[in-house]
């Protein structure tokens, strides 16, 4: 009974879903974000990742982006690449390079995405800025378990699946 009571607001009329909504001029509600998806850094700063992820995904070569930073001292990101866009924009990337080398730090693809991240960071405050990123060799998918049927990120699944890559982003020498 107590848990049921806690799942409603103080008036007892509204169920706490964890969604952040806006109300339009006609009184219609629209879900615009998830409260749970707010990252809280180790310094106590709250960051809404979807806004930043969408800015990163605005680059045609980025198919998906997920920010990491909950309980961490700075923000990092996991990126997936639209291989068709990457191949057409960087045609010499596939010539003689192994696929793994294409995604490594310092590659042409990495440098292109680093430039885009720097542009995105220019519109963010210091605590929101992406300090490091890792390009994953495969895209997030429903079949892979990283996306919901509505194509939302399954953050916990992604964090668990790519824990080694995430730890690598934080284990390098300081930013």
C-alpha cells in the first residue's frame, strides 16, 4: 500500500512515470524526456544526455550516441557510425585499412568525429562537454538488445555490454 501511494504525486491524482512532459496550447501532453535519463556527475552536476546525444547525432556519420557520466568526474560518449555515410565521405578509409583501424583514435573517421564533438562542445557548459569518446564497430539495434522497439537506448544494457570500453575511457591519463 505504501509503495502504491509513493508512485503517485502529493495529490494522489497523477502517477509518477518518470517522464518529463510539456503541455501545448490545446492542453495536450507531450513526453519530451525521461527524468531517469538525467546523469549526475561525481561533482553533483545534473546533465540531460538526450539533448547532447541528439546534437552529436546531427552529424550524418553518427547513427547513435550515448553519453556516460553518471557518478563520474567527466562526460564521455559511445558512438556508432552510419557506415554508408562514412564510406562516401571518407572514400579512402576503406582502401587497405582493416575495419578496426578505421574506428581507432587518430583515424580519419575519428578525427572527423572529434571535430564535430568539439563543435557540439562549443555550445555546452564545461560540465556537459564530452571529454572522450569511443567508436563502436557495430550499431545499436533491437536485435542486439541495445534499443527498445521504439528505438530508445537501453542505457543499462549498453553500459553492461560495453563496460570494458567505458572503463577504458576513464582509465586513460587525466583529461
